[in-house]
C-alpha cells in the first residue's frame, strides 16, 4: 500500500513514493514474464516508460544517475515483440476479400515467427542480471533518494509548475501538427502526450481533480496518436518484407501498405478536431 502524500509535504516525499511505486510495478511485470503471461513483456515496457516519465518529471529534484538510460534499454529490448504483436493483429484486420488468403496468412506467419523470436529475446533480457541490478537500484533510490535542494519545497507549490511544463511541451509541438506533417513529428507528439498523461497521474495523487482531468484528456490524445503510430509501424514493417517477396506476394504486401498509410488520414483529422476543440 502506497504512502499518502499531502500538498504541504515536501515534494521529495512524492519523489520517493513514485519511484517505489514504479519499482513495484516493474517487479510485478517481471513476474508476469517469468510465468509466461501473454501481456508480461508489454507490461515491463509500460512500467519502464512510466518510471522514465517520473524521473524526467523530477529531474530538477532528484539525482537519478544512469537509471533513465537503463530503463530505456530495457523498454527497447521489449519493444520489438510488442510492435510485431500489434502489427500482426492489424494486418488481419486490414485484409479483405480482395486479398489472396494464402498471402495474408503467409504475411501473418512471418510476423508471428518474428514475434516469437523477439519475445524469447526480451524474456531473456528481463530475466538477466542487468535488469535485476536495475530493480535493486530503483529500490535503493526509493528508500533513500538523493534529493536536490528544491525537493524540500511543498508539493502544492512545486507540482503545478512541473505539470504545467509537461503540458506546455506537448502543446508546443501539437500546435505545429498539420494533416501533411511527417510521421516522425506525429510520433513525437504521441510521446509527449504520454509523458503529459503520466505526469498528470503522478501529480494527481496530490493535486486532485484538475490533474486527473489533464490525465484523462491526455489519454484521449494518446489513444488516437497511438493508433496512428500503429498504422505507420505496420506500413513500415510490411514495406520491409517486399524486397524478399515473390511478385504476387509483393503485390499483396503493397496493397496492405497503402491501406495502412491511408488509415493515417482519418486519425489525423480526428486528433486535430479533438485537440483544437479542447
């Protein structure tokens, strides 16, 4: 059970509690991987991203050393498996009666084979000593964080400033988006929406309703931008298969790629409509 942090408490108290909570979340996800649970690798990735977000939020309050780098490495090790899982599912959804069923099945099998290899590799990393050392370091930090001077200030004074910074970084980039903006820029805004959501969730333990509302809105943005990124990733992955495919299979791959690319347009329009109405 987590510690209740109040507005008058030093913000360093929340820092330690957030790191402790993140460490517990990561440990649970690691157990899921060890027990072969289907969503385990994804949950390790999520736990790493949430911890990295908190460490970034608290960078002016906490000496974190190489922890963000280690969390990034672990998240990246789990990324390929999750991406292939999503892409294989999208291909099945996108395929229609115009496509040769055997070709679609061959494509899905190729993606699934890659998924199995990536999952095994990710599980090995999760079970490795480097990850165990990372968890120990997180637990040590949570128990005795190396805090900077500003961490002695009250939560009620510091957290609104930190959350506003995360919101403004998102807004600054989201304001630049247009229907024709490059995929990479949309992806960057998705990451900023995720960081804003995680920051709002962390701050909401003290700030309450307003921060919770920010988290809810950020989740809406993240959902649309996540769907957009999935379509981009699917198009990219299928394009990579074309060069080694025989002509008829390459034709099917090309059609699927175009459908995934076309799916970006309504998602961009929906996001921009939601964002500019908010």
